């Protein structure tokens, strides 16, 4: 008596045909080259170098600790980027005759009076300069010397920082604005024998 093959319950002919097609595409592990350990690790057999490298955490920058007794580095030198007033005055057209101007530049003319503003604040220097020049003009003087100093780094206690050589930069502006403009004829940087870059020759107009 021929024994009938027992059918698996729940399987239809379509199920069996689908399963047959699936098994045709399956390859054994030893043929695919994928190890069982790789499959168990869940990476699908891909090599580790195929993965994008994970970004490394930023390394903290090393900061040298300050030790007691170590020397503090010197601050950078102060650079005054304002234009040099002496260069601008030398480039300006002279208002006196050529012979007088040449003698002024060579220090051949002797000032008849002088005022030293060096060490004064702006509030002190401005009225002092006005009084001095008006008195010199009224007295018939023609050439006077205004000493400003070359300037140095200092702290006058104010809120705003003070520019290096503030008087040296400010005095030419005062001499070319009222009330001094009407009595000043020529401003020339002084010769080195009379102060050089720290002073100015001021040639006054004739008193009427």
C-alpha cells in the first residue's frame, strides 16, 4: 500500500512555489565569503574601513599657567596713527617771503619771545597760548616760539585716553582757528636748535 505524502497544513500551492524561488537565490556561507561572526555582529559583512570615520572630540588648547615670580611680557609699543602736523605744515605753501621762510627753516631767525606749554593740559594750554600770542602781537613782536614737547605716554586721570603728543597735534589747529587766525601769518616746525619736533615758529602779522 502506497503511503500518501502528508501535506503541511496551511500551505497552498502558491506558497510552495514562492518558497522554491526564494531557496534558489540562497547561497551557503562558505560561498558568499561572509563569516558567520560578521552576520552575528549586524554589520552585514561590510568592512570597517567602509564606514565614515567618527569625528574626534576637539582637544583643549594648552594654556601655560602663570607662575608666581615669572616675568610678564612687555606690552606692545604705542603707535600714534594720527598724521604728523609737522609734515603737513612743511608741505603747505609759505605765506612769508621766500628769504624769510628759508631762514626760518634753517633756524637763522631768533624768536623774540617764547612760551612753554609742555606739561600743561588742554584746558590750561589753550587760554595760556591765546594770552601769550595776543600780548606778543600787541607788543609788535613778529617771531615767537611755542614749545609743546614731543609728547609721551601719560595718564591724566580722565575717562578718555589721552593721545600721545596731544599738544603737539592740537596747537597748529588752535593757531589756524579764531581768535588766533587773524594775527598768525606763518606756522613752521622749529629747527632742532630751538626744540625741533617739539616746538613751532609762529610768525605774527604786523600790528595795525
